[in-house]
C-alpha cells in the first residue's frame, strides 16, 4: 500500500471528488478524518471506508470557520502526526462582472482561497515538526485558463494556484510538498453553476462534447487517482505544481 498508516485530514469529502479521493486514500492504507459541511455525508463516507476494511472517522466541519478548522486539525495531529492535508471544499458562483454581487465574490474568496490558507496554515507546524508532509489544495483548470462568465470562480482559482506555489517555495526545505489539484469537467453536482449558466443539462453536455478534446467528462475515480499520487511518495519530487486533469480542455 502506498499510504499505509499515514494520517490524512480532508475537507469537503462528503461527495463528488472529495468522496472519491477519501475512498482512494483509504484503499492505499491512509487513516482518514473525513469532514464535510454536511456531517451526515461525511459519516456516510467514513462508514463506506470502514465497511471496506479501512480506517476513518467523520465530523461535520464548515471549512469557512477558521477556529473550527484550526481546532479540528490540531486535534487530529495531537494524536501523533499529520501526513496529508487535502483541502478540497469550494464554491462556484457563476456570472460576469456585473452579474456577481460583492457578496458572491466575497463568498468565493472565503471558501476558494482563504479556507485553504487557514487549513494549510493549521497543518504546517505539525508537518514541520515531523519533517515531512503533503498538502493538496483543490483548484481547477479554471485557474490556468479563463472561463467565460465565471469571474468569481476563475479569479479565486488563479489566486489559489499562486498561493499553493508560494507555500511550496517557502516550505520545500522542510520536506513539505504543496500542490494544486486542477480538475476540468467532472460529472458531479458541483457543475450546477455552469449548468444553470448554459441553460440546462443538455446544453452543458453539448459543451463538454464540443470543447474537451477527449470528448467526455472525467470520472471521479480518475481525479482520485491523482489525489493518491500527490499524497504519496510517487510524487516525492513534485511541489508547487498545478496538476491539470481536464481531457485537454485547457490546451
């Protein structure tokens, strides 16, 4: 197993990519704390993991609650160590400049950038003490290109990639890696913003077929495999990287 006995803390892991990543990390032997705004979803994922013979606990956690995130990460690390942080929770607010309210931009910034900052900041001292760690921050391929009509989303995803690279540069000497996960279109409920913007599911399906060179969505398990890679020693010399998994859309 690639991650036998390593301790991982996950946000936004109750559904979609977060859930698939949790299951994949557990299959490789990691010991997980699965968190989500919806505690029942987090509990369901932890139960799936335990039913398959893995080790996981669950908790309800608002990733935008600074004090709660700090306390949760400290509590996990206090038991011994913290090897992996996957800070995944995010929000998608669609619209152009004149269509997004200041509150919408603030909400995007708080969850798509600041929440990752808080989680990484909380994890860093624990990883420094043990001399090793992997921080994975979910961005998007929207952080390496520009989606029409998505000013809040694109702005924050570009920003979080810059932050990830800055963390990587500052802490590489501590043997702590920090990389950004940049999925393209994955068939999950997270796409509802794009779907509404485009005028419905059929329009979104047509866009995916036309705009992605591979002509299809990604499956969540394809993204989960990259999460395992970034968490493991297979990526031991990779830091500050924006790992784009988008079927060629951003080319």
